C-alpha cells in the first residue's frame, strides 16, 4: 500500500471519529442522566476500540518511517494539515509525531499551535501578513503561503482592541470568532498606557521556567470566567515596548525600543538559546482538540498529552533589547526609507524594522547586529506584512506589531 493511501485512510478514520463524537453529543441531549451515563460510557468504549485499529497497532519502526515521509512530503500549508491529522489518530501516533516534528527554530515550519509560542528560524524570516478590520477593531495574523504578498494565507492568530479609561487592551486569541479574555483560546494580551507610548505584553502561560505571574491590579482579568479548573489564568510579563516622545513635533519616523523580559541577551550570541516551550501548557483542556489547525475546528487530539514543559532558561545576564533600525533620508523621494526587500509598498509612520541593541562588550558579529529580527510595513489600506525570525515567536512578534496600530498622542 502506498503512503498516500495510508494517509487517506488515516484522514478517513479521523472523519469517522469526528462524526461519532457529534452523534454522542447529540444523543446526550435527548436522554435522561442515567441513560446518558450508560450511553456515554458505551460510546467511549467504541471510540477506544476504533483507535485500536490496524494503524494503531503498526510496528513502531514502520510507523516512524511512515510519519517521517509524511512530514517531509507535506512541508507547507495547506498540505501540512495532514501532519496534524496524523497526531490525532491515537496516542502512539501522536507521541511519534511530536518527536518527528521539529520546532520552527530548527525547521522553519509552523505545525501545531505551540509553534506560535516558539522562536522562529535563525537563517530566514517567516513571512506573514496582518489584516485589520476597522469596523470591529479586530486584527488577524496569517502565514503567507505564496510569493505574492497577501493572495493566500493560513490563519494563525487574532486580536481585538478594547478601549479603557486609562489605556487600551489588545486581547490575542487562537480563534478569530472568540476573542474575549474569558475564552478557552485566549493566549495573551497587549496593554498600553493612556498616551499610547508604553506597552506591556502578557502571556497567559509562563514563558520560561521560574516565571512569576504578575499580581498587579492592572493585570487581573476582571469579569472573565475561570478558563480551566486545573490551570489558573495568569498574566506573565514577556516584554515592554516604549516609543520615544516627540516633544518638539519634528517630522520623522517613530523611535521604539522593546525589552524582551522573557528572552536573555545571550540568545543572540553564538550558541545562545531562547526559551522554547516544547509542549503546549493549555489554559483549556479542549484547546488543541478544537484548534489543531490554528483555528480549524476539526480533528481530535488528546490535549492532556500536551500539558506544559518549558526549557529552563536563566535571565540573570539581563533581557534582550530590540530597537528600530534607523532609516535614511532619500533626497529624490524626500522621505525616510528602509530596505524591506519588496515586502512593503506603502509609506507609513507605522513601518519599522527591529534589530538587536547589543552592547559593545557583547561578542556579537556585525552581521548579526544588523540582522532584522522583525519587520512590519503597510501594503494596503488595512493590510500589513509581518516578518519575524529567531529569537522572537509569532505571538511576540504579533503583539509588538499591534503596538504600532495604537494611537500615539505625543510620538508623531
């Protein structure tokens, strides 16, 4: 049997399990409690028997070879969803798939939702784009799938803007349809001060071992329901963003600085490393089951097997600091210019490129010092490109870019 036939059978099995799950839920609503308990137990046994299929009982060596070939052949979205489907067959398939699929830092690929919290590759930028909806105050992040700027994309994250008396909140979620702070898919937020000059990025889960949740009153999710009885909702500070005040009102680009509290400065050195969550510390037991494809509500994945492990990284030497790359003045065009290598087509005060603000004593080469870690720019009225690389994750990069959308009373 060919590997393509194996993959088709796997997807068919997932579809049949999903339909059975729907039948269980539908029947549950029509029966009494005693009948429902017996019926639910019977259906769970049927699902378990279905998982013990010929694919679940494949020899580990053969199974690993099959999954390796699928991972190598399905290297880009939308075909990449087949790799995610393999992780939903049963526990043995899931464990081997997790071992085979590399982090974005090593592979440059975004596969599971946890990839959005892991650093990008060192050697190239992961190309994404953001679409803004002015009517609903929402922003959606997509992974670029083609060479054209925004012709096609894979949904990754969404954010909604909430105005407060003392500032603005941007709530970030895995689900474009549910972006409330009490949602099971809430993963973090961006908070600004009243002037829109200082921002703080909060993660719903600890970014590294030993991280302490913020206990300040401003960080409490007031009015939001408890997301999970097992994992309490938290706000862990991962970065601070500051825009320089333009007191004199002179014309020119914004100046910004990002202090990445969750990333050590040594991450930019040769052999350095950034905190990398290896498994998803879910705030909901159903998050991965509902969102195995970054927002697609199909497939079955046992979320308990993804409960959190985080690589221990010490921040004793101080956090990484990023600053915007200084543009040059173009005499003929009479404007400030940056080389976005064709990824930005519209001049805007929001456009920026971030590089590492290293100290003279740090052992970092000039090429690494000038390397763009995050770039953001306008290509349409409500469309922007966002390209990022190591040591930032997609979540961190998206939050930094959201700060550029906010109104800044004293920066322009």
